[in-house]
């Protein structure tokens, strides 16, 4: 039924869990995966006025390194499962727009993504890229919700245990 799955990733634990599920799903369906990481747009409008150009280069390098790391994780999962995988690092101010654009351009027939499960005021204030993809995408969207959503919620505060690799 599904032959080409778009898998957005942000490198979070929830995103990694979602990638594992998506790869298993793709393997069972005989589908291929295109993994996407959306880098935030870096404005150079103020270069020279407020921002040292070398700082922009360092930021760009760090973001590209993260993109490579996050997409590499998905690529490794796919290789182990013998699922065909392509990766895309896109740039844009609104990740949901890039996800929809790539899903359409790559002729994907499913977007497989995570939901943090935020509700109420928190979801209104923080926004939800998943909700925006659901609202505006013409490509079907499968939402992975973890069985223990509290495990993946971000409070903004790091605990000592957050730094331990599992």
C-alpha cells in the first residue's frame, strides 16, 4: 500500500523511537524511506551590523553537523533493516512547510512522524509542527504516539540522567 515514506527527524529521543517504528513499518510494507531534517533558516540580513560573519559560519557548521548526525541515525537503522533510504537536509523558517514540500516533491505516499502529545495551552503556545503537517498536507500522515508520552516530554530542564546514553 505505502511505497515511499517521508520520515521527519529532529534528533530527539521521541524522534529516534519514531524512526525505529517507521523503519519496521517500511520493512513490513516493502517501502523505502526519505528522512528529512529541517534546519532553521539563518538570516544574514544583519551580517556585519550585529553579527560577526564568522559566528554565522560556526552556527551553520554546527547545524550541518547535527543534520548529518540525526539523518545518519536513520540511515543506519535503514541499512540494518535492509530498507532503502535517502536523506534530505532542508532549510526553512517553518519546518512543516519543508516537510510538506519534500513529501510532495519526492512523491511520498505517507509522512510518518511523531507527536509529543502536548495539549491545551502548551500546544497553543509552543505550536505543533505535527499538527500543521496534518492540517496542510495532501499526503497522508501517520502519527506515532509513544505508549509512555511523559518519557518524551521536554520540560526545558536537563537532568543528570538526560546525559546518560542508553
